């Protein structure tokens, strides 16, 4: 029993191709993108958006050699300024789908000793009857073709680290920086000024402060 569903737009039937090495046919198909065609939260093909495929299926000794091109529209977010990013993507790929009963050298497997190792089997795509599933191959090709750090423009300046403003919109944007060596003195100066203003507003506060200092001095002498 085949696990693949021939109604799936990324499942293809090779029955008409036959198993005569050298026979070939071409296929064109448009379909809606499934999930996972991109880098999560960065950039990718929107789910349900239209993708176009052009495939060449060629029968070889080991199986069916699939060569193709895919076109898609991708969307994402600039990693510098977080603005939306859009682009059209063209991807080329090629993969060999082995016949179920052959090994990686195209030989017919006669016994369990001829079975592929688990690691080799994971890296090998096989036909199920006359059907093959293109989705994992196409997904890998699309993801590898996407930029890992998309930008809205090559010279994007990013965001201001202090207020978050987009610097490309205002290249002269800046903030007056305060030398940290003077920050403590400014705080001290501000405190002295506040005390002076408070004393001027209420002369009795000055008298109270003076009495307090005299009392502390007497305690120290005793």
C-alpha cells in the first residue's frame, strides 16, 4: 500500500515514464504553498501563496532523476529596522528518487545484508510504487536559497538604540550624550541648587539646618 496521496499537488506519478533508462517527460504545475517553506519569524513563502513548478523527470538505472525550478514570492522582516521585506525567489534543484528494490548503486537488493545503513537510508529518497513526494526536497531548496538576515536595503542603518527611530529616514538623527564622568557632579549640583531654592523660599529651613549642625558639633565635643 502506498502512503502517498496522488491528489497531493507535490506528489507526482512516474507511471507514464516507465523504467527504460533515457526516457523523459516534463511537468508544469502551480500549487498553494504548504507550511514550513521558510525560516520561522524571519522570511519565507506565505502559507497558501502561489508557487510554480517546472520539472523534468528522467528515467535512469537507479530510479527517476528529478530536475526542476520553482518560483515563489517571499515575505519577511528586515533584521535591522524591522520593516517588511518582499522578494521573488527562483530556486533550482535536482534529486534522484531510487526504485524501492535497488540500492544506492542501482543494484537489486537480494537480502537484508544489502540493506542501506540507517544513516544512508535517511539521506535517500525512494519511489513508492510509481509515486514520489517532492515536498521535502523542494522545502530544503527554498530554505537554503533564503537569506538568513534579510534587509530592506543593503545600506539600511537600522534603529536608534535609544529611541527606536528608523535611522534611514533621518540620517542626521542623534542624541546629545552626557559624559558619565560629569553625571555625578551634575546630580550634586542639582541637589545643592534645590537646597538653596528651598532655603530662599523658607528662611526658617536655613535656621533649622544651622541649629542641627551646631547640635551635632556639641555632641562630638562631649
